[in-house]
C-alpha cells in the first residue's frame, strides 16, 4: 500500500501563489497563539507544521494577501 493512499488534511492551508513569506512576511506565524505555523525557508511559503489548531482565525485574518485559509470542522461551526 502506498503512502499516497492515505490522504491527510490540515485545518490551515496556505496558497503558495499568494503567500509572500519569501518577501519577509511572517504575519500568520506571529499571530498564531499555538505556534503551529512556520515558514518553509526553501520554498518561501508558510505551512502548518503540526495539527494542534484551535480554529481561532488570527492567522487567516492577519494575512495581508488572503493566502491563509482555516477550514473549521462542521461540528465546531
């Protein structure tokens, strides 16, 4: 069985086309109270390094380009 068979998803996704972390932006990382976001220095894009999201949304609200999206599970809405 291939690892690709197991699709994983995280609540915080970052649109690499919109992310300006390569220009020095760290707004989403700085606003996360749990410190779960980081900047991938090789790609210059923010990402969720582990899934401990509280769905508090400052990362999404503070992103100047709208690159960050938080997917809140149906049962928490």
